C-alpha cells in the first residue's frame, strides 16, 4: 500500500549549488513522484530557484539568510495556508528559519539535515528547534553528538545518487572533442564547489609534478565558488593554463566523470560526498582522501578494503604518483573500481535515501500509525 500523501516544505538557504542542493533537489523530485505535496522555499537568487523555475515549479523566496520578525510571520502563514505537516530544513540557516517561525506550533514537525562534519555551533538550537536531525553519515552523527546534540534527536540517512546509464566511450569522445585533445591524452576530473575545504590547490600542485612524467594531460574541475581567483592565480604561477581547466558549474558533470581516466577528490572535510559516489557508480577509478564521512564511501563497511586510491598526507608528489598509476588499467585497479561500483549501487542509491526520509516523515507525523491502522482494519 502506498503511504498517504504528506504536505512537506523543503527549505534551502544556499545561493550556490553543491552536494546539499543536489541532495534536496533529488529528494523533492522523488517525494513528488510518490504523490507527496511539496512546497519549496529557496533564496530568490539561488541556483536552486532557477532550476525549479526551469521545470515549472514555484519556490517561495527567502528574502535574506538572517531571520527577521516580518519574514518569520510570513513563512508561518504560508505553512498554515498550505496545510504543511512537516518542514525539512536543509542547512543551518534554514534550520534557524524553520525553527523560529514555527515556535509553539507543534503540529508541524521540523526536520533538519547536517551535511558536513563541522561541529555544531549551538547544540541548544538544534535540540530545541528540531524534532529530528538527519546526519548523512555516521561520522557526521558522531560530530553532532560530541557537540552536544541529543543522540535521540539524530538519525543517519545516507545521501543517495540515481544510478546512471552513460556510454563511457561516447563520454570520452565528447570531452576530448570539447578540450581539443586526442583520445589518448590522460584526463582527470574533479567536481565540487570551489571552496577552501575542497583543497583543490592540491590538484594543481600535483599537476606541477605530473607534467615531468606525462608529456600531455588535462585536469578538469567542475564547479564555482569563492576560491576561483586563488586557484586561477596558482594555475598561472605554475604555468598550467593549458593543463588545468576550471570550467565552472556544469548541469551534467557526470559526462566529465564518466569520460575521465580517474576522478580526484582532495577534500579535507566531507560529510559523505555524492560526487565520489557518482564516480564509483560510473565505474571511474577514484583517488580520494578518507576524511570524515568519506571513509564510509571509499572503504568497504564489511572488510575495510580500499575502494579508492587513498590520498595520504599533503604531499603533491604522492598525489601525482596516484594519478599516474590510475592511467594504467591494471587488473588490480579494475577489480577495485568494480568493487567500488558494486558497493555504491548496494548502499547509496537515491531510492534508499528517499525511502529513509519517507519513513522518518511518516513516523514523525504519525501518518505511519494511521497507515498501519488502515491495514489492520482491511
């Protein structure tokens, strides 16, 4: 039996597009396909708002990231007029918005999501303003409880990726044509916001070492962010303009990942990483750190075996060596890449993520109790 439809508000305050925004976009789309009624709240100038508009979906705009009484009252009224049963706050600012606007209104449940492994600044707010806090990995949950968030408030629901069918040969031909290189030129890809914790400077420094071993190669970084100018300056300093490309935000980054020789992820802090999971599902070799929640992705939960080439320390020469090794499709590399793909498809699908949130929403709104009662009566 299909659970009874819920009226859910999904809220994101972020202006740029990252893993968290892909997460809530996929969740909203999946819940709507299951018959639930979705109301979106997003920054009016955000990539999420533009993406919603492109598919004909309306978003109520958050006029600022700092709550003020007038806007809090407006949000409360919108929730009431749309008979919202549960509000999903996808980031810390959204948690503040939803929690403060619904103070005293216990009929609307409040769910927050913690995507990063950074400590919680105010555990009191999380404990008082939320009915549940979803952590995207066990590492994130550990950080939250160590910061003072009540363990009973937390639950782990891994982020999920929709398995894709992409012809890797066609993807390779496409990106080589776009880059203006022959098919045999090694290509490495990276995807993510250009912010400090992604540590993309490490890829550029590794490229400086790599060119002494490879006569030609390309590194393509998909994403935008505050670190762009610093990264561009570093590329110029090493005279790598022809080798390292910052190509900005991409609607279809999977094409670059599928066509690459390897996917490189140098993040110093990560809650889980949907892009690493995507690379694994696309059967592309992964070179990654194992910081925080990444360890749950790049190592088998059953055997502890490595599902990626693990970046140890901060030595660019070592990273360059791992990139060199990824070019040679040895039996060991192919076996590890295949094991990573199978692990990702088993543990991190979009369907599993949506199932987890749907169960949580139904439990919090007691709609699940009604469903069980109906089943018993039948």
